[in-house]
């Protein structure tokens, strides 16, 4: 991966062979790797260090992947890719609801995992989410109730910054870039996720739900801007 720095990834899985396999493939691409074999250790490491991305197994001893992701999202917006087994569809959807950015189904190809890791990192610079210093920029989308500073990857409503995950941010920015244009769920999956995504269309629904909830805590008007066009998809509505 052509990068000015080594991306730091945390691999969380209770199976040593899976951790070893993913570590080998990711290190070949220049990634710096840490490991954890249980949820409690993973959360401690994730909160202590500023990882660029976390590969998180859903089924873990003690604290499972859902609980880890949910607790992490209370403090940080680090990108998370869930590792799930077939037949855990409801749990995968739950994973999106608590803030996961993507998932890979076991058994998986290590190359696919590397590809998805790169795709998520390409769409999100986590350092932008972790910084609290002001950034001067002219690359902004400004509405009465919502401001998106794309260079800083910062969203504010009523002057208050909204803490979004990388995927939530990309989805909001994509909608805001073409206000009042209706996008189907299929279009949003393809464009926002940046690759052909063979997953449940509810992925979009869960991200939209989380976006509205986060905006609504600060600005009801901003939350109402994300409109549903029944039977079609979603749009960002602008008051005329």
C-alpha cells in the first residue's frame, strides 16, 4: 500500500492460526500489526493506542465483538471490520448498528481481507477524526443546520462537532455532495463502500439510522435533512 507511514492495525481473533495468517498478509503490505485473542484485551488496547483500523472477530470469549465495538464507539471512531461466520446475519446487522464499518465472512481469502482493509483506509484518514485542533480549509459544504469540513473530516451542527465513524462520515458527505438527489441503497453501497458489496441492503439503513440519531442529539433540523424516499432510497433534503 503506497503510504507515507505504516498503518497500525489490531487483529482480534481467538484462533491463533487466523491471527497469524492475517498478520503475515498484512505485514507483507507494510502494515504494523498488534494482536489480541479476547474482547477485554482488545478493548483495552484499542482505547490505549490510536489504531488506524481494527479487524474484530464477532465471536470472542468473554466480551464479544459486538460489545467491544459498542464500547469502543463511546470513546473513538476507529474503523472496524468485523470477521463473522456464515449464518450470523442478524449479528452482522447488529454489528453495523453499533458502528462497524464493514464485515468479512469466514472462511475468507486473506487477499480479500487486505483489499477491504485498504478500501476502508482509503476512504478514511483516522488521524483527521482524532485531532481536536482547528483546521483552516475552504473545502466545505455549508447548510443552515449542517456544516461538513471535508479537509478536516469534521461535521458540525449548531456549532457542535458530531463524532462520526469513517463510514458514517463518507455516507453523509456523499449525500451532501448532491443535495436533493435520491440515491438507491445499491448506489450507496457501491459508491460509499468503494467496491462491489455483496451484503445486506440493511447495511445502508443501519448507517442512516445511526447518522440521524447522532445528528438529532445536537440538531433536530440537521437530522431531518436525511430524508427517506420510500421504495427508492435516501437523499439529503435542503430547505428552499
